[in-house]
C-alpha cells in the first residue's frame, strides 16, 4: 500500500469538513462571527435566512480588514445587507457582491456550506 504523501494529505484536508455551529446558534435574519480554523488567521461569519446559511471569510475585499466593529455585527440596521464597519461598503447576503463602496463589483470570499441534522459544516481549510 502506498503512502499518500504531502499532496494526498493536502487533498484530504481540502475535502474534509469542520463543524461551524448548530443552525440554531444563528438567529433567523441575523449574523454571527467565528474564529479562524486551527492554524489560521482569518475568521468566518455566517448570515442566516430561514433554512439557508451564507458563510464568508471575514475579510473586506477593499483592504482585507475584518468587517465587523462589534462581535457578530455584520449586517446593516435593517438586516438586509452585509456592511463593512471600516468604510461602509455594503454587500448582498446571497452572493457577497459589493453593491456600494470602494470595492464595488468585487465580492466577499464565499465558503461552501452543508447543513445536516441541524448542524452547519464548512470545509476545514476555509479562511486559511
């Protein structure tokens, strides 16, 4: 039997998942931030819309800063758009596209999500 080697381990890590949270940990219509994966530096955040959860890397495409000024506060007052606290750029929840601000027409880095049995999973290497 051959050993997987470094490339095989990387491929396995890319395909593995980690539990982000329980679906109920994110209130419907709200957002929540999460720390970086072990060994990483950039966290993630999630926005819930009913049974759907949209997850993004917590880094503004304009200058790479985290988007929130206060923990878990990623949405505008109406709860309709993601907002960057540093310069006010607004992003669509559904695809992370910047609608207004210095990074207009750029997008947040989306993270694939799998929801199973009320648990939210993302790829292990998300945010690295």
